């Protein structure tokens, strides 16, 4: 679940990414989606332009949640008895 709280600037950037996704892919993503980060990341990888990915990095880099562009995607955390396992 995406529990990031956005600053005003981050929210503006997420709305901009949402608009770019709508224009390029004709898909509407919900700003209240529990998987907002994953949805933006998916479209950023599929986009022919770098702008969506640049927005994604700006919004999620501050908390270390932005994966690399060439990466295999967002990695799921593994838990054992409530603790994260590496």
C-alpha cells in the first residue's frame, strides 16, 4: 500500500504525471489509489518520453522509494513475524 504523504509540490507533480499518462495512454489513474506509486512507475517505464519518469523520481526519491529506470520494477518486501527480511 502506498502510504506516502505528499507535499504541495509533490502533489502538483503527481497531478502533472496523471495528466501526461491520460494524454499518452488514454488511461485515468486515481490519485487515491492504494497502488499509485506502482501505477505511475508502470506508465513511466512504458512512456516514450522521459518526463513521467522524471516526475516519478522527484516525488519518490526523497524517501528512497524510486527504483532505477532499468530496474526490474518495485521490489516487494519480505516479512517474517512482522520484521522485514533482506
